[in-house]
C-alpha cells in the first residue's frame, strides 16, 4: 500500500459479524478512479454493524448493532479514543476507528439510523418502533432512549404480521423525521421540534397495502433552498416498486402520487428492492434489486414519475445498499451474499453505471462515503 493512501478520502463498510463479516471496514477511496482499498477492520468490536452514518460535523461514525438487544455504537475516526489510544497498522493505513460507547436503543433489531438536530434516531425492525437518543456535546449518544411503538399490520402474513420500522429519514428542513414501516404499509411522520419529552407523532400516511415501504429519499426542491416543496421517493420491498410522493415541509404533509416498477414483468420471481439513492443533481436515481441482483436506473426528469430507463447487473449477489460518490462520479453496491462491494463509473449523460471494480467484504450490508471524497 502506497503511503499516499493516507491522504485519500475514506469509505466505511458495515457488515453482519454473525454471518462472517469483519465488522466495520475502513477503505481508502482513490479520487482518480473511485477504487476502494481495504485498510483495517473493527472485527467484533461492534456486533452486526449493519448500517452506518457519519456525524455531520465529522470525526465520529455511528453504527447500529442489529441484534435482539438493539444498540447504537459511536466510533472516533481520528484514532484518539479514550486515554489517547494510539492508532495501529502503520502510518500508510491511517487511524483505526476507536469504539467510544455502545448504548441500548430500547428496541430490537435496529436496521437504520439518522442524525437529527435533536439526537440520534433508529428504526427498530423487529420490535416495530422508532427510538431517539440524546447526543452529548462530544457527539456520543446518551441514555435513556425515547421510543415510540408503531401499531398495525399488512396483508402479507409472513412479513406484515405486525409493525416493522425499517428506515428513518430527516427531511431537509430539519423539522420532521419520516419513518418507513414495512409491516404497516405506511410512513410515520414525527415532529423534531421540542423533542425533550420524546418523539412527537404528527401523522401516519398509508401507502398501498402490500407494498412494504423500506426506505425513503428526498429529491431537490422545486424552487431551490431547503424549505420548498419536494418529491419524496419510497422504495417498496414487497412489490418491487417506488412510490413518488409530494412533500410539503410547512405542513409536514406527504401525498402519494404514483408508482414505478423497479423490475421488468419478466424479471426474477422473487425480488426485494433495498436501497434507493439519488444523483447529487437530482436528475437520476438508482435502486438495488435483491433477487434479480441488479441496479435499476431511473430518470427523474423525464416525467412526473420516475422512468426506469435501464437495468444493469450489480456485480454480485443480494445488493443490500447503494452509495453514490458525493460528486456523482461513481456508484457503490454492498452485495451481502457474494461478500463484496462493487463500484461503477456513472455515465453523466444516461446515468448508466459501468462496472469498474470490486473489493472483498464478507456479508457487506452498507457503504458510507466520506463527504471529503467530493474534492
């Protein structure tokens, strides 16, 4: 490894340690080619760190611990943990993330987390709840967690026997938290003002029964800025669609407008979409298809609803997560069952990903790109 890799921006890869993953892998991202090179791993420091998020101010990485006794972990990225713990692995490898603390979330099976103005929120799949943990001045999570339990079910018996909160997404205005619940076929909206007493439920928005909402992503505003009307896109795990909604941050109002299929009618008999990410300029989006093991390319500017314009192989099996380079140059897929992260060069005209390389990452579940990679 050339010593210049210490100047490279970083990518962080989450995995399932219970299935052979090496915890959180830190990788160097080559700014010229987009290639990833593994530097070091946390191994068993955190159990099943299946989803990760960087602190907005930098310096910290948060991870869920997807277990029945759900928790979140905070890791320091500058290698100066408690008592000034020295980095290991030599100067060319950079510093190893240092575990600062692990805090219970008050729910089982957390699958997703997000940093808000008021704390750290998790979607707890197994227990069907949403939790908010306060953040200390140094960015580490505190206790106790404030938890809101969802109620309801859907028509798909084996998957929707009860609530299954799957994703938590703050809206760009900072006023709301939207939680997609696969079990209740709905999006739960919480207010993020005056949350000292806990999460404040604003409303529950039903989607079509049997869709299984998994994750949500916001498009750019129609008139620019943070507070204008937007599109919100909900990727549905159970019927391979994405629901386009209008989002009014002034009222906290989400209105479904229509659906787009993510696979062709003749596609795989079993398919469960996972991640949905947008290009930085909002022109294209990409959805990962587990089962078909593909990435769907969607044109967001062609019409009122996204138009699926291409489908390409994901380069592995069971793509659980996608991440787009901050400058929109590359796309990364975490392929859980083939145990690798693949990356693609994005055609700036068509949005089509072109295979560019892969990195071994057993039981990979998530990829997070350091915003410094934009340079």
